[in-house]
C-alpha cells in the first residue's frame, strides 16, 4: 500500500460543511453513510445555481429551457463517465433506485412467459428483490434465490451456477451488500448469466461511493445506483445497454418521447437534483488533482477525461477505505460480546467495503445506536431493508447495528466510535 498521506483527507473534509457539526463540544462522527452520504459544498452550489439561474422545463425554445437542457445533457455525460460507458443516452434518471427498479421490472416482465425463471440473491437490499418478485408473480415466472454461506454470509456461488439454465431470463444481484459490506463477484456472475442467455440487473447503490464502476468491463445489461449515496442529492440513476433500452417498451405516457433516454424517464425530472448528481461526479473526479472544486458552470471535461480521473481517484480512495476497514476489524476484535456478520478475515479486505453489521450480546442494536447517537456517533439499527439477509441469518426483528465509513471518514473517527461502543458494553 502507498503512503496514507496520498489521500487528501483534510482537503476533502473541508469541502463538506456538515462534517463540522458538533455534539456536546465534540465533532460528530458520521458512520451513517450507507443510509446516505453528506454532500460537498460544490454539490449544494450546483443545485442552487440550477434553481436560481436555469430553472425550466425540458424542450422549449426560450433561453432557460435551452440552458436547462444543456445542464441535463452534461449530467447524462457525467453519469456515463461515472458508470463506465461512453454513451450518455445509456443513462436515465429517476426518483430513486427503488422506483427505477419497479419500472424496469414491469417493462422486462412483458417479455417473460410462464415456465421462465429469474434468479435473485439473499444478500440484496429488498429494492432488488421485491420488484422482481412482484413482476414474476404477474408473469407466472419462477423465482430462485441464491442462498448464503453462513460462515461469512457471502453468496453461495456453486448454488448460483446450479440455478442458471436456459430457462433463466434475468439475474438481479447487488454489487455490494449494504448490510455486510461484502462485494459480490459481479463480473463472474454476469459472465455466467450471459452464457445461459439471461439478462443482468446490478444494484450498485451501496458499491457506488466505494469502488469504480465499469459497465463495459462488467458487461451487464442494466445497473442502477443512487446519487445520495455517493455525495449527491436524492436522484436515482439507471444504466441500460442501448439495444435493450431501445427495444424494450417501458410503461410511459403517450405524449412523452419514444427515444432513449427520455422514454425511460417518466414525468418531469428533478432537474436540480440531476445537476447536483453531475456535480457529485465532478467532485469525485476533481480529487484527482486534490483540487478544491473549481466551477459550477462553464466547460466540463469530456466523458473520457472524467472517466480517467475517476479511475485514478477510486484507486486511491479504495486504499484509504481498506485502511478504515482494517482498523474496524482490529478494534472490533478487541471487544467481547460483539459479533460481526460478514467477512472478518483481514486478508480478504478487497472483498468488502468498510460497512459493518454487528450484533451485541444481550442488548438490541437499537439501544446501542441510541447510546452512540447520544454521544455524537451516527450509526444505524435495523434490517437496513436488506431483509432477505436478516431473515436468512435469523436476525429479525431487531436486525443489526450498522457502522459504515466513507472516504471522508478518518481512522480517529473509527477509534472514537469503537471506544464509545466499548463504553456502552461496559456500563451494561
Ligand atoms: C444496496 C441498496 N440498494 C437499493 C437501495 C434503495 O435505493 P433508493 O433509496 O435509491 O431507492 C438502497 C438504499 O438504501 C441500498 O442500500
């Protein structure tokens, strides 16, 4: 690993106004990133700038509408760079990943027949499960669920390969678990699905702030993520392979366009949010030059330019996050009465992100989260909507205590959070 100083943590933190928040004179520790990240000022500025200077509906002749459409075009390009395609028309926006997935599942299910099968996973957020289950019910299609290996709650890949057949129409799987932090071997899973003739739909919501997405390399058919998890506002993003976006008929209104990407974006979009999502991508890319964010308007880098910057930035942020994960594992192993659900082997850090699901002996995750919150350490308790996992692991109804770090978190913050947890356990 390279020099820790290579990750410009102080310059990064200065860009996030929320991170100066205090509780009882101590800085707050934000380990609630898996539920939503904080945003840099440049993202808030882009939202404000859009609303104050360019606010208009899509497709008119007057200046604000023309300028607004230019902002939206730039956003398609920025998000294309973010997911690793060179085609901005393969990017569409929506309210959030859940709503997008409900729409895509209904559209794809028009092509399913009784006797067809689909494969889902028990490590997924319910947003990548129930939409497909409901669509399968309507189409009379059989649903398989990839089981988990109880030793580390990773996907049972042998079972996955056995489930695949010529009847499989779709494999929907998460890139990384928002409960255990496990990164699934998505590339290998997509290749196997493709060999079987199935389409693939990847939920990259949890993975997006942690690792570089490259749909061209993954060769997946669809991939969805949400900007509020990677330093942007509340907007959902869908990548779809051009040929599929063109062929498949979404549920849409008659007057709206039949061209991609517009045909996949129902209703008037959250333009200011989309401007903010593009600003989140530019914030990330600008970390390549350790630069404070330069501009809100003006000329932007090409898709290729942004993509190159993102490649380099994620290579460095992954190293920083590995150090955070390592520290979590070291410190948590010194606590008795705490169980980590997920990968705990320090030699397998490349298979996880720094998101940890814990249970504590004789005390609920909610009680621990409340104690931490009272001391300015923000976490989360419950099933995190990763219901298939909490059911499979016998963790319902209380779920887990989840601590999740992002690239703006520090080793000192991990130390403080775990010290606080130790204090909670001692006073029980
Ligand atoms: C892994 C994962 N998938 C999907 C979702 C749902 O995303 P959205 O809130 O954009 O619908 C979440 C939200 O927490 C998530 O963590």
